[in-house]
C-alpha cells in the first residue's frame, strides 16, 4: 500500500516537470509553488506563475483521473482575479462541458495532459 502512494507522488512530480518544460519551450519564465495575497487578504496558492513579456498568468495543475468540473474552474477564476492575474491556466486530463463553456466565457485557458505530451514529442 505504501508503494501506491509513492507512485502517485512520482506521477504528480513527472506531470509538474512536463508542464514546466512545456511552458519553458514556449518561452515562458516559470516560478513554482507561489502563494500570493489576494485583495481580501487571503493567501492564494498556485502551482506555477508563468510570465512572457509583461504578462503573468497563474497555473493550477490537476493531475486527476476524473473530469475537472466547473467548480474547480470557478475557484481558479476567483483566485486569479483576487491576486490581479488575468487569464489563468489550468492543466488537467479532461474537462466537463460546463467547465469548458465557463472557461471560454471568462478567457481561462484549459490545457489537457494530452496536449502537453504531444507538444513535447
């Protein structure tokens, strides 16, 4: 049983490394594990902050086997808005139709793990 937990941690680290490589290949500067204080005084945690030119974006990486729903997207949107970083990015296996529609309206970038893998080949 202990080994299963180690495997999960390993795949999460592998996923994070792939995402970092993906953004660096696209010319972004990458900062990991960032906590920013929001406008309401609440600390918001992001897996990455990526910066290209003068534009910085926050990134959440969800290495889940299940579909990412609209609530996760709304939470990311609120966290990004509170810290003043527009157009957040979320990485995941798959997204629900409602999550995709909300992200499209709010200019949130959804990137699948498949897209990351294809771009790194």
